[in-house]
C-alpha cells in the first residue's frame, strides 16, 4: 500500500501522526509533481487549480519529497535534498486545506474528486500539524514515500 512518512530533525518524536491510510496523499503528491510533465488526471487538475485562480498556492513544500528506499546514488541525493524548513510546509498545508474546503463547497467537480479521495484533506491537515510542531522546535522535516 502506498504510504507517506514524515520525519523531523527534532530531539523528541512528533506527537502528531497520520490518522489513517496515506494512499490518497501519495496519489495527490505524485500527480501534483507530474503536472509539470503534462499528466492528465483529476488530481493533476486539482493541483493546477490550487496553483492558479484565486488561490495561487505555492505547492513547492508539498512537492519536496523523495522515495524512502533509494536504489542508487541519485536516489540517495534526492532523499537528502528532501529535507526542508517546516514552517513553509505548515503554511502550505493550511492554505491547501482552506482552498479545498472552499472549492468543495463551490465546485461540483472538486467535490466529486474529493469524494474519490476521501482521506486527502485530513492527511494534508495532519501533515500540516506535524510541520507546525516541527517548526515550533526549529526542526527541518522530510516527506518520503513507499509504493
């Protein structure tokens, strides 16, 4: 099962955890990342909507992730590159959740997409809370995944 992992360079383990299956978040991150390559998927369309229109959300912090199990030196470099400051990730997650709430109420296409990925909004909110916790400690964070 596809899984997202959150790591923080903090002395204590993060007390916030994902409340369930993270597959919807893996799919969202993957299609958001692949938008630059012309991917045609409803989650790609959703991320383009978040980046444009009224929202203009910089999704870069969410798109800074790596494969948890590197297979070669290039993968290992990507894994190390995935460390980032926690505060921008926390802010990005808050913005995305707020935009999804608004779009869910206003747009039947977005509502239908979110219905097909019912855990997405909650997982992004939880990731944001994890990042907020890390930011309060001045810790860097890393998002990784396993397929």
